C-alpha cells in the first residue's frame, strides 16, 4: 500500500487505508480532512486508536502474535485496520522504517503502531471512525466516517440513507 501510494500518488495530501467491507462516508471524510485542526496537520494518523492493547498469545486466535514476532507485553498505540487516514508525509518514513523492523502480520499494529511509534508519528483518536458495525439508521450513517462489516450489496442502501435529505439528525 505504501509503495503504491509513493509511486502513483506522490502529490496526494492524505492516504485513506480501508478494508473492502467498509462503508466510507466520502462527504464526511472530506469535511473531516478539511477541518482547521487537521487541514495543515503533518506526521499524523487518524482513526479508532487503541491504547495499551495486549498481543493475543492464544494460537487459536485470528489475531495471534507469537512472543518471537513481538516480544513486548503491550502493543504501541495503533489505529485499527478497517480504516485510518494519514498525512502524506507519513508514507516515505513508514516505507523506510519497515525493513528494519521485525514484521508483525497485523498490518494496523505494524504500520500505525510499531513503525509509527518508532518514527514519532502522532496517532489521533477520531470517533467518526466507527470501524465497527452500526445500525443502518440514516443518522448513524450520516455521523460516521467509516462503518465496518458492510457487505457489497448493502453499500447502495447506505448511500441512499446518507443522501436522503429527509432525516433530521441531532448534532
């Protein structure tokens, strides 16, 4: 992902990493990125930031990480993988740092946790990144920036709810 962006999108100001089962509220994403507190940010990753997470040491877990792969007791703070946004000036430093670090197969932990911590990149929690399944109510869809576990055939329905213009949601 980082190599692709560095090669083909060198002038893009932001990089949104998202899984294929995510609904991204693009108008909300653009509003989020343009907000005065974020518009001129640098070396920053936004998303659902998890703090003081313990590696799963049970081999049956989908998220298992062996002590050889990651010997520390606690992961560095990281933005969860379903969706996160980073400033473009994070891309090259992350790319350069990756070969020197022991790889952890959990991409979010590796990129936004281990590498970002080594580089001193800011990880900022943004509640708009739901990164979880939510009720398909128009207000939930309008408030969220990233909604997880949305199947491909549900995408159109969520877009309709987002753009219906009839539902008035409290701020």
